[in-house]
C-alpha cells in the first residue's frame, strides 16, 4: 500500500509539468479570446480592453500562471467562457458520459480481442487467424469517425436497428436519478429496466466504433504474445511432462502471455480516451471530448486546460492500475 | 540378450525450412538397456537433441518423422494416440533440459510445477500431492524443501533450478530419463554435483538414462556405453572403456583427440577439420563425414552405409557391474575403419 502511495506522490512533478505545458500551449494558440468573446460589431476597442481586464488576460503570463495554480489548489478549474458554467461542474456532468462509453467499449474490445488473439495463435493459418488479421488491419486503417458514420449509415439509416445517434438517451425519456452518473448503472440501481435498455441501445454504436479501434492492438498483441509463449522452453518442458493440452494452454501459456497484453490494455485504454473526442462528435455524445473540441474552437482556455489535466490524471491512474495488475500476475516485478 | 528398454530403429527426421528440407536424422538406430546409462555424443547440429525430442514427442512443428520406430518396452511410441502418449511421457519417460532456468515457468512457483506433473499422472488428494512434491525435492537434496516449494525460478540458482528439473522429471518414477546437456548451462563445480546426483539417483532406482552431451570426457565418466553421432548419423556404438581405448571410426578418434583431459600435452590437442555438411543438400554422400575425413576411399562414396559389427575388435572390454549382458558389441558405420 505504501508503495502505491509513493508511486502516487512521484506523479506530482509529472502533473506539475502537465499543468505548465497545457497552460503555455493554450496561450500560444492563435487568436485573442478577448476579441472572440467580445465579438459584437458595436464593441469598441475600449470594451475589448475591459473584457481583457475582466478575464485577467492583461496581466503578465507568470502572474496568470500563479493565479491559475492557486485556483487549482483550491479545486477550482476556472469558468468556461462559452457556457458560463464552472469547469468543474461541466466535467462532473460530462465525464461520466465519456467514462460510461469508454469503459463499455473497452469491455467489448477486450472480450473480443483476447479470445480472438489466443485462438488465432493456437490455430495458425486457420479461418480465425485470417479473421483476426483482417479485423486488426481494418481497425488500424479506418479512422474512428469513418467507422462511426458507416455504422450509423447501416444500422440506423438502412436497417433501422439502432436508435437515432443523438446522445445518451432518447429525448422523451428522463434520465435516471444520479448516483454514479453512468446511466446504465443508475437505471439498474433505480430498478428501471426499460431505461437501462434505452441507455444501453444508445451506447452500442459509439461503443462498437471505439471497440473496433481498440481491437486492433489488443488482438495483435494477444496473438503475438501467445505465439511467443507457446514457443518458449517452459512450454516444451510442460509438454514433455505430459501435462494436458488444456492445462498447458490455460495455466502455463495464457497466464504468461497476459503480461504484455495487460500493458497493451492500459495503453489502449488511454488511446481510447483520445479517440473519444471524434466518436463523441459523430454520435452527439455529451462527453468531455466533444466539450474539449468546442473549447478549442471558442478559444476557451479554462476548460481546455482542465480537459488536458483530467486526461493526464486518468493516464496516470491507468498506468498505476496496469503496474499493479502486472505485479499481481508476475512475481518478478514490483512497483 | 535382454530386451532393451528403448529401441530406436531407422529413425529419419526432416525439417521443413524456408530454404529447403533439412535432413536432420538419417536412419538412426540404437538401444538403451534397462538400468543402463548411455551417452549420445556429437558436436552441435549432429542431431542429438532432435533424437531426444523425437522420443519425447516434443519436436518443433517444422519437423517431420519420415520413418522409423521408437520401441519402448516393445511398443512403438510413435503409434500411440496423442492422449496415450501424453500419459506416457512424464510417467514412463521424462527429460531434463539444457537451460534449467528457462525450462521452468518463470511465474509459477516451482512446487506447483512439480505438483502439476504428479497430479497429472497420479491424481491424489491435495495434501498427498504436496507430500510427494516435498519428497521429490528432498530426493534431489534441496535444503528446506517446504520453503522452496513457494520459490520462483528467478529466486533460485542455476544449479537449484536444475535440481527442480530433475525432481520434476523423476517425480513419477519413470523408467527412462533423457538428460539433454543437463550441465552445459551450469558452471563447472556445479556440473559435477549435478551429474553425481543424477548418477546416484538413477543407479539407486534402476532408471535408464540417455545422456546427451558434446562433452565426451564428461560422458566417459558417467556412461556405460557411448553412441557417437555425426550429422544425423550414428557412426559408432561401443562400451565406454572400449571406445576410449580403441576408437574405430575416424570421427570418434578425432573427437577423442580434441579433448584436453585425455591427451598428454596440449600440443597433441587437435581440432576436427572442416565442419558439418549442409544437411539441406540433395547430394549428401552416404557417409556424411567423408568430406572431412582423411581416410576417404573411392568406395566411401558408393553404396549405402550401415552400422555394422566392428570386425576384429582387438581387446575385450570390462563392463560395469549390474548392466547385464545387453548389446555390448562394438558397432561402426565406416568402410575404412581404424
């Protein structure tokens, strides 16, 4: 436990670096937020200056950074210029939407990729092996927004199986009472199965879009790692000892093959958070990714910085989880 | 003559590679008698390990057994069903490998790995399997076996790992142990300890051993009989004392001359000229040593070469006690023997 604490403490310099870089990056974005914000033809130069002063953008960078840091330490990410809301409030509303989608997509991807990769390795050159290669190639070569649009075209427009891609819930339904912020979980907690199905149906297409993106690295890694493990000397020993095929594959090969796969899973999950941005756009999903894009377009500094900071935090947590999982599997490693 | 425990007959193995078929073993035949320690000697690439893996049925996917029989107690293991053979290996015949560390599963406790083998062949309640696992560790003289059960290979020295390998191989009391270069990966002081341990255990239990090694000095110390292999052929078979004193095949003779401990001065030490022929060739001569041989005759390149009784064996040999009257003739495959 204390090791985990030390690991978390050691991320403080990383986080500080992220804060500094995101702060500077947003400042070098082209455009002047004061002009943008005061975009009204009747505004005079004096009005623009007044806006600038009220936003604090007239002060030296170092002072702005100091004020930003101070606010951060109080848990204040600032206000969004475009929505007028506190950034923390926006995230509290939008992060669960992104989290629900990403986790669901990740579960689908893992549930498909691991068996597919393992079977492909066990039956090299078989139909399954070729299928896994096809999926992996498609997954890496198709941008997520294209996959998303294609899926919408087929399953909503042509066949009509999927609901309209307009966010987390049908507009005529009421969202469940908020406990976790994940609609499916909250609906189940409230015992409302109809609502659960409605929320799940909305999620299937965007989740499959993201899962297809994540399938590629996971399947490839599972297959390669399984092949390598099956060719290793201790598998030969196990075979020579007459252990059953099942025992060799499950206890000896699979567990060892999981080590690099778990690392890849962590990385893939992080990438999925990034891929979120486009998928949320296509499916009008009210998540943090869509919010981040709006912020860039609106030169809205505070939410943009907040988004990058939150993503960095999630990245760090995912990495830590990966390392903890690896230590549980592999006696040779320690945190 | 006793029925041998293991009898390999005319074993021919090919490897399919991207650049042609490699004829790794060609018509290999030899016996291992009950309770006998036989050394299979040859330089790298001579087919020793492939022979061992063929017996155990753990050849690479690229390998194909083209013909031959591997008779074990009168049954051909190559004709066994897969399940039957899985039950056979590990229980009737087992093998220890060259790199003890990598031959063990790195993320499974060594006790569990031994217990897996015991549970596979002689299912029993968990407590009994644990007892037998501890007993198998004690038998290879691992100190504090109860604690070592939970150790992982990376926490043990190479020598200890090889002891684990031996414990695993002998856990189900097999009749045949194949030791594939068991000490090559270890340092010299550990080598002797491990070899003495193996020798002690197999003599005590009457287990037959095929010791595969390139080290003829080591083999001559521990083996009753030696089988010399070269480029996938068995070239000479004879009791150890006989072969050391009176090698008949030119290759064996050169092999002996290349061993430092067996010659008087370093000046006499000789390297063997040339190298193994490329086993992908279609025009391999009947004697695969011919191209490296100083005694090559015209007839060496004509007609099949078979392993035959060496005529006029000049000296009678003395056998170790307890090895029985098993096949002790001196066999060579050479048309112009020494």
